């Protein structure tokens, strides 16, 4: 073995060890939360740091499901996430394809304007959106929140999918037109299947954003039964007198499970869906 090859092996081994240690450190907060969810008692700061429960119990999971409207919060988040994803992706697919394939007046200006609008913090629009929803009698309604979410995530979806559409060869579409395909058939039967990785990844990113969104949900949903999971979990920690870290950790674990399942299901699309769109602008 040459000296150069031995040096490369040592460098790779050191890099692998570094990443393994980094992953283990990243798992510590997750394991600690998992431990608290199975630990009897509600104190997180009074006990020492331990990754394994001293007194194993499922009471925290039982209590969050029976004593709190967790399932209702879960339902609200699922409804908001699903309809936001459908509306945002539906508009974004058509819009991103148009921006990718057609050259019309004001195209670059509109794209830059959308990017600029997406750069502003959400909190700047909070007061204006609150006034609008109040005047339209949409406060504390899922419809009002879906409109807000879909409008904000549509911009992200357009930019994310446009880059992927740019990588699809135009020759494929021209061949389909020669065979007599209409514009709708071209988009639905040719382009969309080719862009499946970008559509799936963008849809999941929109869904996860709504699933974890906190600012709008706690501002525009005023009733406890209307809370999403983010707002409901905040209410669990709102009072120092009723705070239960074990129950909160159990709820956090339950909230994370659907997201993990989704990621495992779409992991084969993640690399191509996130990186292929960066080939062209």
C-alpha cells in the first residue's frame, strides 16, 4: 500500500468517524425527549440527564390522547396540510410550467417580484391579514388559513418546480405535439410524469411547512378545538402550574411520526427532486 493511498484511507476514516459522532450528538435531544415521554413524572429539569427511563410508563401517551383534544388538533393539522398542498401545488404546477416554457412580456419581472415577496418575513403581513380575515368573517376558520398558507407556499412551489421543468428536454414535448397531443394532454400525460420527483418533494415540503407552522395558526385560530398541533403543543406548556414535560414530549413524538413515515416513503425522490432543479435557472 502506497503512502498516498494510506493517507487517503486515514482521511476518509477520520471523516466517517466525525460524521458518526455528529449524528450521535444530533440524536441526543431526540432520545432525551423519547425518554421523557416514557418516564413517570413531569419534571424535565429536576432529574438528571438520562437517555433511558427509570420508571417506564405509557401514561403520558394515554393522557395526551384522552385528557387533551390531541386527536382534534391532529385532524385540524391534517385538513389544513392536505388542502393547502392540493391548492398550492395545483396552481404552482401550471404556473411553473408556463414560466419555464413560454417567453412572454414581464416574465422575468414577475419571477423576481415573487421571489422578493417570499423574502419578507411572515410577521410583517400579520396585521394586514388579520384585518382582511376579520372583515371577511374568516377568523377562526380553516378556509381563511388555507388561503393564507396556499398563497405563501405557492410562490415557493413555483420557483422550486420551475427549475425542474427547465431540465426536461423540449424535444420530448415537440414529439408529443407531432403525434397530436393537446396542451392539456402534453402537460398531464408527458410533463407531469417526468416531473414526478419535483412534484412529490415540493408537495411534501408544503405539507410539512403547514404541519409545523405556528405563527399564523396561533394568531388566526382562536378556539381550543380549532388549534393545530403547533398551537395545541404550545398550550400544553403555556402555564407553569399545569406544565407536564412528559406529556409534552409524548405529544412531540406523536407529531413527528407522520413526518418520518412520509420521508421514508419519498426518500428515493429526495435527491433528484431537490437537486435537478438547480441545473438551469
